[in-house]
């Protein structure tokens, strides 16, 4: 009769744990680099911002229309309108959004502003 196997060889198990430990040590620093760096805005009075600085203010209405200086701007003319007035408003763009406006309408305005070189874009309700 064969001798029974009474001992467990833990060498392969130790090798596996060491490999897993090395993998985790390599991956762990990479996990901290994901995500966006966002600056948390301070709560300030909106009227004060508009009076103290030169900010271009657009409004996106509930039916996804764009208003600038109380005048409706067609969606296809957004980029040209923003580029035309960007020099007069060096502090950036403020987008006032209605609660029922679609996300795509806001993103279209943001993309138009970025395409003409506006780097400071803020959103307001």
C-alpha cells in the first residue's frame, strides 16, 4: 500500500501570492491617476459676477433655444457668434441653463465656445 500524503507543498501557493503582490504593487500607483481634476466653485452672487467682470452670458431655454443679449441665436450660428464677441468678454462664458433643457444643447454651446478658444466656461441654473 502507498504511503498517505500528509504534507501540503506550499511553495507553488507562495509563488502565486508573490506574483499577485507584485502585480498589485505595480497597479496601485496607477489607480490614483484616473479621474478629472475639478476646481470646486465658491458660492457667489450671480449678479455680482456679471457686474464685476466681463463674462459673456448665454441662456439655454427649456425648448433648447440659445439666447444672447435677449436675442435668439440659431444653433448653426453659435460658433460664429461666440467668436465675434469673445474678444469683448475676456473673462469667459457663463451658460445659464433652464432645468428642462437638453444636455446635448448645452454641450453644443460648450463645444462651440471651446472651438473658438474660450477656456473658461461656467454653468448656472
